[in-house]
C-alpha cells in the first residue's frame, strides 16, 4: 500500500511542473505563434522561478544589465483584474525580497524587448501611461495576471502537453531544472525566496529519485562488457 501511495504522490508532483522537453516544446510554440511579450514572459518565469505577481510588477530599473541580476522588491495585486485598479505591494516575507542572477539569454531578450517597447511608446505616446513596467499593455499599464494566464492556456492548446499547467507551474519547473543542474537545496530556497520549502523538497525528493535511477542505468551501460565477462 505504501508503494502505491508513493507512486500517487510522485505523479501528483510531476503534474506541478514541466519536464525539460515539455518546456522546450512550449517555448518553441510560443516563439512561433505567441503574441508580443509572450516569449519573454514565459522564458523569464521558467528561467528565474519568479511568482507571476513578481513578474508583472517588474520595472526596467529592477534589471541590472551590467551585472546580469534582477531584483524583486514588489508584487502585483489586482483581484478584480481591472487594469486601472492594481496595487503594487511589498513582498509579504523578507525572503521574498531578493536579488537573483539571470541568464545571458534573458539579458539579450530584455534588450530586444526594450527596443520594441520604446517603439510602442512612441507610437502610442498620446495615451501611453509610462510607469516603467517591463510587461506593459500598449497603454503602459502592467499586464494583469489573468491576461498572462489566458495567453498561457491558449499556447498550451497548441502543444501536446496534457498537464494542468498554470503560470505558477513555471516556478516548480525552475526548481526541477535547478535540481537537475545539481544546485544545492539552500541556494534554490534563496533564489525562489521561499519561506516554506515543502513543495521544493517534494520536487527535490522526486528528482533525486530519477537522478539515482539514471545514474544506475548509466553505470550499468558503462560496465556492460565487464558484467557480461563476469557472468560468462
């Protein structure tokens, strides 16, 4: 019975994040069929582990292009999804306020996106409310969480992925990728700004099981000839 419970738990954990191949499929579809800002948004979520509220609250001065870092000092709150009635709140825990290193790919994508956004600002200057948001509408307001979620669901329908993925799933995806890259659990906790790391630990336990299985297979393959010689 305990074995079945473990299997059920493992399956539940797997449903919380995208495997590397699934992420590649989604981002490829997004690149080919996504709208303005889609690719940057979902790549950033997957490559940083940001909460979606932290993502849409980002401003350009939160990016340090020289040192390749990103700071998280606010989160977006808008229960009505009215683009005019949003609030920018400070993160609810001290650990949520953080500076994280970001990939060279994201730096390049941000530079390109900044140039594209500057063109939109000029074209829509009479009614553009420039508050320096990275993920802004054509009017300058930060994109709503609902808008990000809708875009994700529309793109997922164009993939073979059958999991119930949400914007928050990218946070767990980032966790799984860090574990696969052999990043220490404490570093993962700090990068994600986690106070409670239970989900991280669950994914960590699941991923390390897989890594151990793969290590065993690789060793068996490596020693295949010797093993045959011993048996024969």
